[in-house]
C-alpha cells in the first residue's frame, strides 16, 4: 500500500526508462480518505513497514530487509521508552497525555510488527 510506487519507479529505471516528476498534478480520492486523516493509525504505520519490508526483500536482499527490521526494532524500543516516560510525567487531563498515549500505541504496534506480532499485515 505504500511502497508500490517506489517499486514501479525502480522497475522502470531497470528497464532503461526515465522517471518524471509532475509536481503540479493532483490526485483526488473520491469516496475515500487518506490514512493520515486519522489521528492515530497503527494500521497504516504497520502496513507501511510491511510494504517496505517486502520491497527490500524483493529488490535488495533478505539480509538488507532483516537489517531494516532490526533498525525498526531498535528505534521502536527507544521511542517506546521515551514515550512511556513522557506519558508518566504528563498530567492525565492534558492533550499532551493523549498525544503520548497515541505515540505509545503507534510505536507498540511497530514493535509488535518487528517481532512478528502483527501477522495480519502479512495477509494483506
């Protein structure tokens, strides 16, 4: 859902053609919306990682994809520690508390993906 355009551009370059950028072009999604429109989207966060993982496995190597997964694991652990400690210090009635709670949910989902806990993403 997120790396297919990168994969297409990569394959176009491999075929000897050029990629062009058209910055004035706009695409309108009729009847739908962007995953970024939601405040907290663990779904899109996990799918983005899964999409990149598949791209790296197909176009780089399995070793490259494993290093990507390890890097996401390490950054998830660090960010979870930061978000959890920040959430503990934020007053429960403030918007900061809600922001840190959302951050915790997102990074927890990313962490679960790195250890294989988000199996539904592989089936999509």
